[in-house]
C-alpha cells in the first residue's frame, strides 16, 4: 500500500464489539436496550447519551438510568 491509499475496513484492526444491555426508566416503566460497543466505557457513554436525548425529546417525563450497562450474550 502506498502513502495515498486508505486502508480498507478489513485491514484496520479494531477491538471486537460486545453486546451490552442497559435499562432506562420513564415514569415508572422500564425500557431495556441492547447495544454493540467496544468497551464498558463506550457502552456507558452511549447509554448516557441515549438518556439525555430522551430527556430532551420529552422534558415532562421522569427519565433515569434504571440499570447501568452490563455485558450480555443478547444481540
């Protein structure tokens, strides 16, 4: 590969993604979501971003993280 070529995705090493599950509570009801992430830290950031988006979209609802991300076999 010369200096002008962009490596193809198959040639770029990336950590294997794992499945993580987290739960967001809204007005007493719980919604579970499964995501793919490279690490717990990335899953936690994604869960927090999702929570903030939901709060922004529906400010009158009482949203909170019911269960932090945890590794799962679900996809």
